[in-house]
C-alpha cells in the first residue's frame, strides 16, 4: 500500500522544484553575461539534481505497492 501522505509530500516537493526550474530557465533567457549564465547554470543543475532525487523517492514509494 502506498503511503498517501508521503506520496503527496513528494509530489508537492516535485511541483516546487519544477516551478523553480521553470523560473530559472526564464531568468536564464533574460540575463546576459558569462557570470550570470554560469550562476544560472549552477542553480539549474542543483534544482535538476533535487528533482532527480525526488523522482527516485517517488518511484521507490510507488514500487512498494
């Protein structure tokens, strides 16, 4: 049986990280300059790594059914 509370929390966190990524992509498109681009690339990579971990947690939780 899937832990609905745990799954809901993971889904909420996924939604937050996906929104962060969307905002960072929009900011990256608006900024210019190497320093800004590098900083945004680092932030995007960080958020993508968080999203990857959350997706793995979600898959593991769903696999327990």
